[in-house]
C-alpha cells in the first residue's frame, strides 16, 4: 500500500500540487495521468524522495524497496550487462563476499541466501531484459560510453527492472524506446508482481498495463479503476454530471436572486427574502468545465498535385560509402498515410531523410514532383528553437515577405493566438514547443508531412488533437512513432524497415504486434552468462577503440567545417565589399575569387559528408 497524504508542493512561488491525497491498492499498476505541466513528474520526485513536499507525507510499509530511474544516464567503461547485474545490490555484495569468506557457517548462509534470491539465474534474467529493450548479445558487452544518451537511458531502465523493487516508479519510460521495445516493456509490466506507478501519455500502453488511473488536475488527485479508456468514460460522465449540476445551480441561483430583488423592500416578504439571501450566500459555486483553448492543431491544405508524389525504383541510400538501405521500391501518392515500422537503428530516419530530399540516392532512381513541398518534423527542430525568441519571431524570420496577419493566422492554427504568440520559447512547455515546430514546418502548406516521433512531448489530449488534424489534412503523411494508437488511427499503409531494406508490411498493426511479441517474449532472450570476463573485457575494449576513432573523425570534420565556413565568409565579403576584404583576397580578380569559393564549397561538402557519416556510424554502433 502506498498512501499520499495531503501533499502540497510549491515551486517558484507557484502551487503545483495542492493538498493531494490518494491510496494506491497493494500490487496495483497505476497510471499517473494529467495534462502537460500538471505536476506529474514533480509528484513522482516527491514519492521517490528526490524532492521534499512543503506539506504532507508519503506513507508505505517499512523496508519497502522503491525504484526510480535517475535523470542522469549511466556512463563509463562498464558494459550494459555488468551495469544491470550490479543493480541487484544484495546479490552483488553476496557474490563478492562469497569469494573472500572463510567461516564455513557464513559461507553456508551466503549460498543459502543466493539460492533464495535465485542468484544463479540472474545473468540470464539480465540478458533477457536487455535483449527485450533492444540490446543484442554483442551490444550487451560493449562499453556504456560507446552508446548514445538515449540507449544509456535504456540501460538505466533495464537496471531498474532487474532490481525488482516493491514500488516501481516509471516516468515516461517509452520516450527513449522504439515501438518494438515498448511492446516488450508492456508485456513485462503486465506480469510485474509488485506495485507500479507509471507516468505515460500513450493510450494503448496505459490500457494494457494499468488497472487504475490516478488523475492529477489543478493540484488534486482522483483515483479511477480500470485503464485509460475506462477513465475517459468515467470522467466524461463525471463532467456531464458537473455540467448538469452547475446548470441546475445557476438556475436556482437566478431564481433566488430574482426573489430577493423583488421582495426585499416589502414588509410582508422581507423575512423570506432575507432567508433566501442567506441561502444564496451559502451556496458553493460549482466550477465550470474548463477547456484548453490552446490545444489546437490545424494543418493548412496544399494545392493539388497529380500522383505519384514520389517513386523509388531500386534506390539505395546511406552516408558516404556506407549503404544503409538498398533495393528500395516505394510509391507515395498525395492521399497516402504511411507508417514506418522497425527497430531503432534499422534506417527509418535514413529513409525519411531520403524522402525529404535531405539525402540523395546512392544508386537507383528517385523521382519526385518538381512542385512538391515537404514538411519534415524531428525532435532536433524542437531542441534547436531559440529560447529567447517568441513564436512570432521564429515564424516572421521564415516568412519575411508575408503580411503579419497571415503569420498570426498560421500561429493561430497551432494554438498561438494573441499574447501566446509573444511568449518566449524558453517559457513554453515541451508540448507547446513541439506545436511551434509543427507550425514552422507547415508554413508553406506542404504536400507531404514527414513526422519523426512527433508525440514525445505531447500529452494524451494533445495527441488526440494531432490525430484529428492529420486525418483532416488533405496531403500525404509519413510517420515514425512508437505510439501505436497514433499509427492505428492515422496510417493505412505499413512499411517495415528491416535487414537493410524497406518493404510493404501486408498485415495489420495487430499482426505486427503479435509477431514482435512472439519473437521477443520475455524468457526467450539469449543468455550471455557463458561469455567469459576476458571476452567481455576484450569486446568492450574493441568497442571503445572503434567509437573513439569515430568520435575523433567527427570532431576533426567539425573543426574543418568551422575553418572552411570562415574562409567562405571571407571570400563572400571580398566579392561584395573589396575595400573591406582581407588584403590577400582583395588582390584577386573576381574570376579567381569565384574559383577559390567553388573549391572551398567542395571541401565543405566533403567535410559535412565525413561528419554525417561518422555521426551516423556512432548512432548505428549504439543501435
């Protein structure tokens, strides 16, 4: 049993949680839900002990083992396999003591306890968990420092699951996972034998894992039985009841006010009027249901183009000399809705970049309509927004020749009306920044939207609004997402990116989910416990050397780019303003300057290619 008693938290002078209380049933799987900014992560930090509440208490039985993923990803030369095994601190300590203990009784006690906690099966369990989260046998024995931050967060999640706490706290665990890993995690959590408190905005994940919903709204907590769909139904009924009660109260209030106004001055009815006035004063107002007017997505419809928009004919794509995908045969028409499936690292983003014309085919043919406009959304665009600028600043910079009213209208499509358009990006929530990025990429009414994980910062309501907007949009949509509810509601074609190519997947999402779970069900992962420590150390050392070389190549290319860009800027200045140019450049003729600029541009393109190739190789190694 986990009890939250009258929790109040104030941050920056603002009350985030206000006297919230709830009692979680033993061994329940509870989804903590609420709008972005409601305070869900704050409440989880209070429960974990990372944040102290201003008032109230978190109560649980003594000796309860509580588990929570830290914000900082693990790093260093240890491998994922070693990191996960070390998460069971009792087993780790007993194994170490068993190698040095000399007292026969103590040795017997150690081995008895190791048997009780099933220490002998721990390596296999650790391997199964890592395998389910996307780490194959080789990756499990590479150094953590060779992985990207997202993959190291997967290791932190694997370590938490392996430690098997009595209360498992998970705050958006799917953010760093692909769909396949989300499905595995869902299956794992459904059979978890202890209490789970899970923060998530994924409807299907909540429906399939949770047996209760804990709703945080306006600082208060309300516990509902059932999954998310059941919560929505119960809450809708409750809101309807509140609306009916408010309407009834408003009518009663108006009736009382009218009586008091008409009868207060008459001696014969003054007492009755006074009595009604007291009743009116004591009447507690029922709050109206508040809708969020900023929850808005509306994609501008493009002008019509003849099909097809894009065709790929035996195309290959990659970086530098490295081919990532080949034998690509794909056609996209103006009304298509396509979802890309497949593990992270298989090339979904590479295919998306090819279709967005950010990469050129290395072989084969790619034909695209010359008039086609593409809106390409990635999380990088959200992260690169300038925190000191406003949404209006961002859009005006991209639409300098467009009338202010039209710029405002585009922002209004995505909920940035009035003063909201003048709010600094640094003060916007993650969901609001994602909406702004979508407003920016659709400013010219693109014929095709390519959305790579668009839901990471959106709550359930915002995701539903995005689904409705995509379904109303008249252009083509290609989506990469681990939110299968969004895929099911928006896509009518599935393309599986796997084994170095991409092909139409003939089954439904249910078929694909069944395929993934059958292939990667808990208990079927390969055990790596037979791998010797010497082999593991060698594999880790080899991985470190390989990643070190890749990082060095990326850093050198980055330095070269900086110098080359400075040279190009100096040449451009010499061509535009010779009197202000560097003396060595000022002496050159315009023809010589143009030749030198072309040479520098060619070197820039080569350095960019080297940098992209090294960066993608590092990401591929992490995958």
